[in-house]
């Protein structure tokens, strides 16, 4: 059994390997050799009306990696001024999330992995798959909304599958967008310009990605969208639904999480339950826009040839990067465990600690 922290994951999981692992996982899904459960959140109101506890899980299995994985996270949430969602565990600046990985060959617990690096990489990697299968091959200019971890891995993924030459980044905080531009320009060796207005990030871009923590619409004006663009997101509320509706081809990463259980609702485009009354539920700043709720063709449909992807250079494609999260962790964590064993990385702990002689 291995304990694998973020520093070890960072040594192992570059974006090339991440996209390859995800591609394998989704090929497994096409071939009926993989499955998943989407994200599921459990909210518990706090005595402090500004705070809310949230437990989140997602799980999946990939037979090519011979792994089952479950990702778990424990967050305290607050919504300052109803504009963004802020998260922490114990105190601001610290977080709790990990992936448990098991062998599908003998049930053995294989690893416990910090989820921080994997989380950012697998979301960015999926956005990269969207660009690989849906954007114009000559796409070279990117507009990015946001300057955090997802904005970084999205750009890494785009640069992995397309020859990116120019990037425009918008973030409402000048210091953050300038720091992002400096860091990512140095890392990728490409021109990255911080811009002062949101529309500047959109105009003239081949690929536009929203990578924010906003709970409001980020790109609102359909007139900004130009022929041939590829659009993508992190959250369900970042794009005006009219932009999605007018796109020539809308493809989703995976099926919408349905509300099947008694007491289950949708919060931020994902399934959730709340251990609280109606008044306490109202504390949650649930975005009014949910572009993930509709049924669209899936990326695996494009990968398998079941449906045709982009057919014209002037088509506007929209990739809703949501769904199948559990499979993403099975694939990327499976890859990390395999490489950690090859390279002798991670901290060994006795597997016997996780086994017992009592059952049923």
C-alpha cells in the first residue's frame, strides 16, 4: 500500500501522460470496459449561517489500469457577497481531499493519494480532449477566463494537443492575471497577455475557456462569439445558455447527474443532498444557470465514431466539461500508481492495516 502526496504526483503526472491516461479510460468506456459514478455532494448546514460543510465523492473503474478509485473531499464553504465560492478545511489555505485506489484483480488497497494535483490535471486533461476532438486543428489563439489552478492545467492541455502561439487571460484581479501571464509564458514559451476587459479575451480567439470560481455568468454576450470558435468551461454557470444554444455542436464529457433519490437536488450542476431545512438550504448560493442539466451527445460518441464531430471550419463547438468524474480519477490515479511502483516512489505502509478477518 502506498501513500502518495502531491509532490510525488507532480513528479509523475505531466499533461502528456494525463491525457494519455484519460484517453485510455474513455476508450475503455467506449468498449464497455469501464464505468463510473458522477460527483455526489452532501451538505451539512453550520451553526454559523455564513458557513456550510460539504462532503463530496465520485468513483469509477478502468479495466486497462485494473483499478477502482474513489475520490473524497471534505470542505467548509462560504459565498462572500454571493459572487464566488470559497473552500477550506480546518482553516483558510488548507484543504482535505484524497483518492483511494484498489486493484480490480484481487481487491487489494493499492494507494491513498492527495487529490490536489490529480484534480487539476484531470479536469484540464479532459478539456484538452475536448479541444483535440472538436476544435479546428489550426487553432492557435486562446482566451482564458481565470488565473487559478484550472486555468493553468487547461492551458497546459490545450498546448499539448494544439500548437498554441498566443494567449489572452482575463481575471478581475489585475495582480493575479499578470502573475498568471508571467508564470505560464515562462513555462510554455508562448506570448501571454493579461487583458483588462472580458471581451478582449474572447475576440479573435480560436479557443475560449472559462476556468473560474464564479457563481454568476462569466461570458454573457452572444455577439462576442465568432465563427470557428471552440468554447469550453469548468462550471455549469459560466456561459449564457443562449451561447450554448446557438453553438453548432454541443458535446458533453458525460451524462448529467440525475436527481433519482428522494431528497436529492441539483446544486451547481451536480447532485446533492442537504442535512438541513428549507431555510438553511436557501443559504447555499446555488447558481441560477445550469448548462449541464441538458442531455447532449457525449465525447465518447465522437471518439467512437457514433456521431460526427466538427465538420466545418466555421462551426462553433461547445464542450461542456462535466460528467464521468469517477472514471477520470480511476484512469489518472491508476496511471500514477503504476508509475509510482515502477519508479519506487511513494511511502510504503503495511497493506495488513487495511485488511481484517471479519466480514458480513
